[in-house]
C-alpha cells in the first residue's frame, strides 16, 4: 500500500451488508485515496475469526465490525490492540442511544434484520410484481400497484422499479411512446403516478449506448428519431406536458442515482397519501442500507 492507501477490514457475523453500506457512504467523502476492502461475513466461530486475524497480520488496517458474540468481539479487539490497528463496533453508539430512549436493552441477536417475516415476503411479492409489469407489460395489474412510473424510453424506470421492489413497493412502469395511447388501466390506478424525466443530451448518450449494445444492424444512429436531438427534445417535452395535464409530479433523474430517484419517488408517494388522508405502509428497511439490530 502507498502512503495514500489503506487496508479496511469489514468483519460481520451476518451478511455484511450493513458494513458495506456504511463503508461506501463514508469513503465516498474521501477522494484520491486507495482503499482495499477485506470483507469478512458470517464470522460466527473462533475458527472463522482466526482466518480474519491471519489476514490482518499480513495486511493490517482499520477494522469496522458488527459482532454480537462477546467472546469474538473481545478476541478481535485484543488482536487489534496487539497489531496497533484501530477497530470500531459501528452500531454500538446508535444502539446505546436508542436503548436509553426506549428504556430497554437491544437483544443480542445477529442478523436480526435478515429474517423471513412478512416484510421479507412483501419484498418477494413486489419483485414478482415488477417483473410482470415492467415496461407496460400486464397493464391489467396496474390497479394493484403501489406506484406507477411513467417516462420516455431509457429514463431509468425499470431500475428504479426494481430498487423500489427491494423496499417492498409494487411499482409498475409505463413507457411514454410518441403516438401511442396510454393504457386505459392507468386511469383506474388507485395509487400515485410519478413521471421521470431526463436531460436531452444525457438521454441521447444513454440511447446511443443502448443501440451499440443491441447491435442495431443496418441502422445508422443519426438516422433514427430515437437519438435525433430535435425528436428526443420533442419527446421529452410531450411527456412533461402529459404529466402536467394529469397532475403527475415529475422527477428529473439526470443527476440522480437510482437510490436518490427511488427516495424522491417515495416522498411523492407519501405526499399523495397525505393529501388524501390515506394510510401508506412504511417501506421495509432496504437490506442494503445500514440497519440496527445485531450484526450486519
């Protein structure tokens, strides 16, 4: 490792997703630094931990951990002290704070968020729903959606729907195609409809890349309205006008990640329900997000 790089050991007795998310969020704030991740998941025995410690001997570096078993925690902390590397149990402070406020200690249960409960099956159902209602498929089922996303082709509707499904949200998406009518079922949807839009030039670049991927045999990219600047601009304007005419909020995805787009869509869902005085089930915690309750 050079002077600007470190080894980072992520030690978990569960899937490690909590640590991965925390490390990703923190390291995004450090530019031009090389970090080698050493991910250790399902560390639930001394044999498992010994493999971690052996690696730390050869490639020492700071340790972030989520371990419930006290004997494993102590062994890891002692090894870190011996190797003169810092270590941190990333959930302790947050759990202590909430325990004080709740007035009850947290249960020492590893991977408490990874259980096959009602939220788990809700996510599975939502994933099946998205598969069946992607890109205008299965329009009859739109009435069962929690949210419908509309937008021009390649405006990130599909990946956003899949991300929402991982939160237990049944999200259908309907493409806005020039000259094509909207499915009649969209008028019957008892859920919010949210439009996705994108900058013209960004969309053209995405579409050009898409054409390259699929080969588009015999088609010159500058000969199709799919990537023609004026045609794409007119397509986006028509989509915005349609959303405005129907009172559908619009989210610009140009500089947003899928996670940010999904978060904004969820905000619009909550606003829609608040205006109608209806109840919206809170989305289950994203398995890829940092969570409390045992190992991550």
